[in-house]
């Protein structure tokens, strides 16, 4: 899929890249990712949680499709988290609804080509290293060969670096060593590592860079380094169209750089968040919120200082005292809430003003 602009909005769960945000982003010529995660109320019976969450996700897709024209409806991407207990069923539900792009994060998409057997559906894994990308390519090459020596391969990769908001696929140690693991460095490594597979496939595997990308100049820099596009989260969080509550958005305007920290999420990954009371309690090994759901297969329920599902649902509701507030490392730069159109114009102007030589070919 090729969009007018080489950037767009990443998924923001729980519920923060839903509502009117994806449509506004698509209308402005950029790719947009809807989150599939935690869209139902979490106070449903634990046993019915999986069904309730799938139904709420389907309703959200249908709501989007009612407001989008057919062309835009075809362009919507949806995001799933590999660690959720009902991931395959969410993917199948989305494909049944006509979704043509599945963005798979937080886990290796070992069986994605089996779950999605429709070749017209784009399969886009999120990775944080060249090794992870090669692991996926090798696995799919072995499991899903095609005639002529090719195989079912990812349609693109999203490469999320150490400055990203939300869960991060690097270790805490790697995040703290940007001189070895910056997005620029891991992008170069990944582009080189996937080249032999591009030769086998006879096509480009576009790479979308993500994490800490703030301005058009940043996007231009990653394009000049070989990325085919850029994915932004935090910038879209601070837009009118983002369904985050006003008190949540307002709290972001007041952030200072030191308010943004890395935590060990119960999911088993580091995450970048605002250091609020929930985080401070977790740092002291106090239990702020107990888990009632068991929705994440890798959740360290007994050790967890908070239930991440409950904490993210509270963020969606604006109950900030009970929340885990995901944010990118550059979140302290938010100084006002703007429209998606204004953000898009600002980013395009920044790309156009860049003195760097940008590739002419477009792959996303
Ligand atoms: C509030 C928030 C929630 C996020 N939730 C998800 C998610 O559910 N799934 C996912 O794959 N990425 C998630 N991310 C990561 C974004 O999709 C994106 O890659 C990241 O925010 C890019 O970094 P940036 O915020 O510095 O632009 C989230 C990011 C934020 C800020």
C-alpha cells in the first residue's frame, strides 16, 4: 500500500488510536493503525473477557467502516499484541471484516501466515533488532515456501527503537545505551540483514522506523538512512482527534523530561511511561492494582505491582491516579494540542525543508 505521505500513526492501546483518530490520519494521506487491545470493559467475567474484547473490537472496526469511504476503509491497519491470550481470534475477526493490514507486535508472529491465509492481507511484524527480523524471515522461509524459491514474507517491518512510547522490544540495558542501540544504528543493521532475503524475494521489504520521531526533519533523516517511512505515536496522542480524555492530554503538556521513565511491565517487557503514583508504588515493590483478568499469557501476575490492563483502561477513562500513562521519550516536548491536519502539514513542511537527499521511490 502506498500512501500520499511517508509517515503515519502507530497503534496506541488501550483505545487511544481508536475513535476518530485513524480516520482523520487516513484522510490526511497517512497510514493509520487501530489498536485491538482491551476495547471492552474489563469488569466482565474473566471467562467471558476474550469474547467481550473481540466483540468490542469488531464493533470498533464496523464503526470506522461506517464513517470511512471504501477506499479509506481498505487502508486501515490494525495492531495485535502477540502476548494476548486471544490474539489469533482477534486477527481472524479483523480479516473477516475486510482489514488488509495486520501489524503484529509484542511477540514473534510465528504462525501469522497460517492465521491469515489471504495473500492480499499485508503482514507487518514490529521488531526492535535485525536479529528479530532475520528470525522471522528464516522461520517463514522454512515454514511457508512458495514456488520459484520464494516464500511468504512480511510485507514490511516496523522497527521500533529505544525512544518509543509504550512497550519496547529492547532490554532495559539496551535502552540505556543509545550509543549502541539508537534507532539510526539498528536501522542500518536491519537494512543490511534483510538484503539477502530481498534478493530471494525479488522485491523490497519496506522498513518503517519508529520511536522518538518528532519532526519532519526527523522523518527526512530516517528516509535518507533507508527507511521507507516513519511511524509516530506520541505526536498523535497530542491531537484533538485522539480519543484520550482532555485531562490526560492536558497532563502531557505539563511534562518535564525527568517525568518520563522506563518501567518493567508485568507483560515482561520494558515500557516508557509517565512517573506517577502507580509507578512510584511499583518502584517500591508495593502493589497498586491487583490483577483480576489473566488476559496476558506472559504476565508476571504474582510479582506485578499493578494490573496493566486495569491501569491502561484507567488511562483511557481519564482516571489518571490509577493509570499507567505510556509516552515516548520526547513526550515532554508536547506544548499544545493540535489537529491531525495541522500536525500533518507541519511534518510535510519539515520533510520538504530538509536539505537531505531523499529516495524518489516510495514503498509505503
Ligand atoms: C500511549 C501509547 C500506547 C501505545 N500502545 C501500543 C500498542 O498497543 N501496540 C503497539 O504495537 N504499539 C504501541 N505503542 C507504540 C506506538 O505504536 C509507536 O510505535 C511509538 O509510540 C513510537 O514512538 P513515539 O511515541 O516516540 O512516536 C504505543 C505508544 C504510546 C505512546
